[in-house]
C-alpha cells in the first residue's frame, strides 16, 4: 500500500539525523542561558567606562533584546532555506569565539579608541546574542518531524528556553559574579560554547572546524591577561584597584570602576587628600566640640577614610558603616590596613536597610557617602530616606552628604530641595560657581557637601575650618541657597529619576 503518512516527515530532515528530545532541550536551554550570562556580565565590563547607571543598564538590556528578536527571526528564516543541521555548530562556535574575545576587545577599545566603544560594545552583545537566539528556531525545525506534534514541540522548547534564561540570570547574579572575575566567566562560557559546537557538529555532520575556534578562545584568554584596564580584584559590584602613591609611601588610592573613590594613608588617618573629605571634616569639626567622641553611621564605606579620621581625632568614636560590597571590605582589611580595633564596625548591607535597623535618636552623626558608579543610589536620596536619617539622629544630630553633579546641577539642586523638606537648617558647601555664589559663572561641576540639622550650625566656624584646609570652598545658605535650589522637585520613593537628572561630565578622575 502506498500513500502519504498521516504524520509527514519535515522536508530537509532525513531520518536518523534529527535531534533527540534531550539533545534539543540541552541546546535550547544552554543557548538561552548563555544569552543572559553575556547580558549581565556586559554590564560589569562597561561600568568602568560608561558608569553603572540606569541608562547603561537600559542600553545593554535593549541591545540584548534586539539580539534575541533578530536572532530568533533570522534563525527561523534560514532554517527554512538551509539544512538546519548545518547551522547549529557554527552558531554555537562563532558565538563562543566572540564571547571569549569580548573582555580583551572591550577593555582595549575603551583605553585606545573610546569614541567607538559603544559600537564595539553593541556588537559584542548583538553578535553572540543573535547567534545563540537563532539556536531555538533551528532546533525547533529539526524537532518538527510531525505536524501532529507542532504545538507540543514548540511549547516544550519555548518553555525550556525560558527556564534556561532564568537559570542563566540567577546563576550569574548570585554565584558566578560573586566567585569569578568577569573575564573568567566569559572565557569559560566561550569555551563551553565551542565545546558544545564541536559535539553538535560531531553528532550531525562530523564538522572539523572546532579546533580553529578553540584557538580563538585561547587567544581571547591570553589577550585578556595583557589588555589594559584590568582589575586587582573584581568584586560583586566593582572592578577594583589599589594604587600606591609615588610621592607618599603609605598613601593608597582605591579605584572603583575607573573612579578614584578613596585616598587612605595607612599610617596617618588624618591625611585627607580629596577636597570633599576635607570639607566633611571641616563641617563635622565645626559642629561638635574638639575631640568629643561621636556615635556615627556611614552610608557607604569605600576606603573608610572618614571613619578612620574620626577614630584618630575623636578617640572613643563609634562608627557603624553600611557597605554593600563585601569585596571592598576585604580590600580595606587586606590592602588598606583596616584592623579590628579603632571603633569601626563595617556591616555588609544596603544603606537604606541599615538605617532601618538603627534605633531612634541613636546617632550624633550620619554621613552619606554611598555611590553606585558616580551617582548616589536613588533610594538613598528620597524624602522617605531623609526621614529615616532624621529618625536615627538625636536632637542635636548632624547629617552630612557628599554629592556629585555637573552641568545645570539638576540632581544636586533636587537633592538639596529634598533635604530641606526634612531638616530645619540646611547649607551647601562647594566651589562658589557650583552653588550659585558667582551668578555670572557657569558651574564646572564636581563634588558638593550638604549639611543638615534641626539645630543651627556655626557657619562662621565651618568657613574658617574650610579655609584652614585650603579647600577654596564656600557656603551657600538662606536666600542664596533658596535661589540656587529654585523650583527643583523633591525626590520621593515614587519618583526619583536620579540618573536622568545627573548631567554629562568629562573624564572621571575622582568622586
């Protein structure tokens, strides 16, 4: 008896050369997971050069979604025109080679050709993302041997791909980045993809090009070791380096994501190099009697320059520090001379959550010096966060915060407006042109220090302390400050567009 089968075999997929259900599931699961690994790690690679901002995250997510959409469409289209068995190996192998080369390529481009960094970064996400996303429709084509199973096959592989993406996201965010350098993650992923490519080709066509791609992966690993912009340590949140001061043997600079975050003299904590730290010291020294021990809470730790200064100049001071990055704390202990004594207690925690754990009226001083990239984490800027700061301060307590802004200073003005909503007495310390004291001069941008309290602060003594430390900074308060703030909108938990308010700025040399 002759005739067509009720379950026709898909054209172009000979018997015995299709993929089994387990192999198909592994390919779809692995390729989908790999796309998300590349996306998350790309954020870490770009942070030292573009900043860890909402815009950077949005750009990377947008590029990754574009790659997924384009790869899915193109993979399905090509699979209908070409024997899909010829596509799986090259898709995995080429994407693996690109992934392995990504750390060296991005870091070299950022140092030597920054003008094309965005283009190169886009390609390093688009190319492997599209190739890996093409695997699902290709595998689906190979598995569709019967029209009666179309819904089952498509639904199963779609679900497997989604689970793979979830696993890739969770594994990268909770495990890989915490334990491995980002370059190691990408080189390892590239190796796995090339191995997967070789196995897939061996099972379907006996492909012999895998050795060439393996050499590319090895080249990527070797190039990463000599590429510029490397880190001493890759923490959960930062590419970190400690740079010795050539002019001061005991001086160290902590560099996070290309930004000089802290200068520490490991032998003399009273040495304050950065202008904003000298301003913080001037404000606090003028606000409290000389040598009086304080109960202080610090939002953000970095190199712990200011807690060390308080411990040295105000013996008996108890400083509790909320630092979210455990890797930075390890650097403080291993490279920057932080010992168990000194009254400094560092907790690895989010600053907002750390505030909530403190009792009402338990602190004389709260210092805001937390940064993600070059901006204060938005949830530490809002009126609700300031209410928590006010709650933990005693009646004579003082809040001081380090801010950075450029251009029109829109974020700084909004943050000062927010602080003024909570505290009765507020002043801003900074370069005169940045805080509106020289109306004819355009702001240059940079650091500002805000001081806030419900009791008056001796601003004359503060200015004298600023002058003694040769900061060149002045104080804006009263009508001058109100004029500078203008109609800036108060930031709330419901609306705090910090990344959008921050203005573009030049090369980042320090916080």
